[in-house]
């Protein structure tokens, strides 16, 4: 009985130690347009982050106040929310993806045990409808496994490593193919003042002009 207890105790300690190594990251990225990004205060930098199975991250990509993304042509966008990584592998993970506009959720999807092949980690293809507008994309992701896979080219010597644990080091702050507008069918739209604002502005300028003329008289 004592021997059984000691074995159980060792297993419990092992599990606690294994769990203690899991890391959680927060990537809060401001997109400035034209491929330019900046880290928000307190954000972890995804570039150079080496994800291990069991690690989780929340990636929040949002535009500045003067722009938003619009789906001009509905399609399946691959991969809408996925970082590029250094080593070719088969990776699995669970994720929740939320798109927001002015703080309101406008789209949500999730997947358990999603399989990503080769050099991305995050979502695969995501279907978005024509007319959808969003200014924020938030991906909550948990990596569950990653093994080397170079089977797309059997002649590569790296195939000798297939099945080994893979390096999953993130190499960018945006999706592997760039910002959402890099995908055909999505555009980055600049916010312009409402027509009413223009009318009020012009009316105000006109009144100022009348007042100035009256003063001269």
C-alpha cells in the first residue's frame, strides 16, 4: 500500500511540474495600415516566441480609430488568423476566434483539435460573409501538439526528422500572409466624417464668412 501511494505521489508531482512549464501569452497588436504594426503597452511580442504544447495565447489585432476592415466578397479566407512559424510541422490546437466592430461581437467561430500543416499556427480557412465589417480580431489559441513534417517534398533531407517534436517559433505580428486586407475580398476602409458633419462644418464656415463681411462693413 505504501509503495502504491508513493507511485501516485510521484505521478502527481510530475503532472504539477509539467503543468508549471505551460506558458500563457498576450499579444495586443495595433495595426496602423500599410503593413505597419505596434505593440500596445504591456503586450508580449509574438516575434521570437517559442510555443510549446500546452502553451496558450490571446492575439488581439485591431485597427486605429480611423479605419476598419470590410468583406467586399464573401469567401473562405485561409488562414485568416494564423501566425507564420519557422519549422514545417503538423500542429494541433483549440481556438476561439471573435471579430468585433466598435466593441460589439459581429462574428464568432471555434474549433477543437484543429490541424495545421506546415508553417502556420492558429486558424485554417475561415468563411466570412459579404458586407461584414470589423475593426478588431481576437484569437484565443491553445497548442496541443507539434511534430516535424516535411512530407510535402520527400527529397528534402529534413524528412529524417519527421515525427520529432517541432520548433514553433512565431516570426511575425500579423497573419502569415499579412493583414486582413492582404486577402482578395477584404479591404481596409478609412472612416470619413458623416455627411451631416460636413453640412454643419460648411454652414459654420459660411456663417463665419458672413460675420467677417459684416465687420468690414
